[in-house]
C-alpha cells in the first residue's frame, strides 16, 4: 500500500508486465471509447495530444496514453467482474 502525497487514503498499486504492444493493449479500450463507456472530466491536453497522434509516424512513445489504457483496462475488468444481483 502506498499513500498519495498530501493524502490520507492508502492506494493499492498492482504491478503489471506488458506482454502485448501498446497498440494491441489499446484496441479493447478504443472500443470502450467508441461505445461511450469512457469519458474524461476536465482537460488533459498532453494526454489528448498523445491520443490524437497515437500510431503516427515519428510520434513519441505515448506514455500517458498507455497509462490511460492500463487504468481503463483495470477499471473495465473490475466492472465486468462485479457480481450481478438478480431479484425474483
């Protein structure tokens, strides 16, 4: 467990090993965006620039975009794994 600077809530950090390319990891997340399942609140200029230039010839490695993909993938997995409650 880690603590955020200036925060009093612990943060869980899960270490991951990338077995796929950034492009392959981003594909399912791009589908989530297309379905309207992901939205941004606020302005993230550097991230948006990386998302727009992702895969462009000569573009820098999209580290912010890749971090976003990891986070959205984790949150999507948590949401999909949530138990469904049925009432009769």
